[in-house]
C-alpha cells in the first residue's frame, strides 16, 4: 500500500512537469530528435529518467489512450527511447517479468523492440501470451512482418486483434512497406471472423483490384462476410459498385438490406430515389422501412421530394416521418 501511494505521488509530480510537453511531442507530425524533445521538456534525458520507468510508462500510456489516432508514432518511438521506457519494457520481456501485461503495453503504444526479445514468446504455451506476441511481432519484424498472420489464417482471435491488425497495416504502409494481399487472405481463411476482418480492411490497404473484388462477397452465405463486404463498399464509395449492391438487395437478410441501403446512400450517385421508394413500400421490416425513408430524406432534392410525397400519402408510418424530420431539424 505504501509503495502504491509513493508511486502515485511520483506520477503526479511527473505529470506536473512532463504531461504537457509529452502531449506536444506525441501529437506533432514532425519527426523530432531527442535533443528537440529535451528542449520541449525543458529537461535532458538524465533528468527525465530520474522518474521511474513505471511512472514514465504510465504517463505515456495514458497520453496514448487519450490522444488515440492523433499520436504520431515515430515520435512515440523516439520518446520511449529517450525516456528509457522502451529499454525497460524490453528488459521485462528478456527477464520474463509480467510478460502478458508488458506485451499489452507494447501493442497499445506501439513501439518497436528487438525481435530476439519477442521471438521466444511467439510459441509460448500460454495462448494469450502467444497470440499477443505473434500480433506484436509484425511491428518489430522488418523482414517478415505478416508471417504469423499467414500462419494463423484459420485461427480464432481475441477482441483486440482487429485493432492491432489495422494498426499493423497502417504502420507498414506509412513506412513504405508492402501490406498483405487481403483479398487472398479472405479467400483462403476458413475462419468466418478472420475472413470478415480481411474484407473490412480492404478499403484502407487494398489494391484497386482488391477493392473491386470485394463485390463477390455480397452473395456470400456467410453473413459476417456479406456485411463486411457491404460496409467496405460503402467506404470505397465507387459508383461502379452501386448496381451490384442493388442486384443483391432482394436476396439479403434484413440487416444486410439495411446496410445496403446505407451504402447506396453513401455512394450517392443521385440515381436511386426510386430504389429507396420501392425499398420502403415493399419491405415487411419496420427497421428497414425507417432506414429507406431516412436515406430518401437525405438523398438530395429529388429524394426529399419523394419523402414528402410519401408522408402526405396517409401511410401507417407517420411516426417514422416525424422522427426523421425532427432529427434533421436539430
């Protein structure tokens, strides 16, 4: 209890001196040297490292969580090097101390450590540690960053895996490294969740050919893959995909129908007012009817005109019309 209280007091002192400069460093999109960081902190690395590595790690981790995607990863790497946080975390892995928590911190930041310190855990008997190490290995390896993605293509994954995989692809794209062939991964995986994940990442990292290839999953019997494909196409927003979405609409399950309506609205060619009207009139699902009306209301002048025509037709969904009008007036 006393040790915890002392650490908390040290953390408060550390935050008072370094929280603001650390935030400035982490959110500046200009790659800084250690000397520039020391200048911003008004302290050199020796003075900064007078705080314990545990306290410095807690402060940097909290800023990472607070700033999320605003953090400029190259500066995160340099700051963790300058403060000694990277060496301290790597030392923990080498010594086998608090391995699972250390891996979670490294993945959250993320910062690169030597592959050797990590490699021994990629075959660990503890499933959680093994999966964490394999996910994090991609950040640390220059030669084969996606080797374990390929090896574990059919394996289930935990809740943190999608975020880690997205960050891994983002990291290597910003470094000018190639990202994996996502459509091929989706085609070859037997795990429904992994297939859906690979499809969902194609709008961000896929080639133009892969982005067009997403369309074939609209007819998938796998509901997760079908939804991932619809969502991916809504992000890609290629007008050429609009007709394929429409052609598959009637055979879709209710949630996929609603996602299809939203995707077509987002692509927004301005040519589908009649499609939205038909979707509203002939759907047996109240939720789908409401989505179709909302799409019409926000689909340009022609969509708004048809929306009001339907509102005046005396149909049974008056509350839907009023809710949509009210929500858009706020």
